[in-house]
C-alpha cells in the first residue's frame, strides 16, 4: 500500500491464522469486531466452513499454503496487516467485554 497518499492508516489490526476453525471463528471475530480497525484472516487450507464464515464478516481474507512452519504463516499474515498496532489472536480466543475498556487505557 502506498502511504504517500492520504489514505488513513488503521490504528489497530488483528491477525488470525486459521485452518478448519468453523467451530470457533465466528465467536472470535465477533469479540474483536467493534474495536478492530482491520481484521486479517490467513487461511492455511480449510476444508470445513471456515472460509464461508469468514466471508460473512468484514475482514481481509488471504490464503497461504501450509508448509509446516508457524513463523512463515505468521509473517505472511503480518505482511497484510497495515495498522499502527497489530494484535495476534487465535480463532479459539475471545476478547472479553471488560478487557476492551482496559485495552485502550494505556
């Protein structure tokens, strides 16, 4: 992305690496949706409904062939995030309501 234009940069990006997370992904996305300026989901080969669920949400979906290396997948997800701050979260994690108020208090 060319930052010489006047496009505002998101303040807070969330990144997720997922594969076959249909059981958890919706809850995770809902828990961060109202504080995230950008959500980047990197799918590493889901064969369940994960991609379908992700597409129903306001996220940036990218695909990456799993090569057995979490750091490679993490770096690929980070490549797509454009926020000033990047928060890494797993699909089975939730940001609790009481934590959201404290999140920006620093």
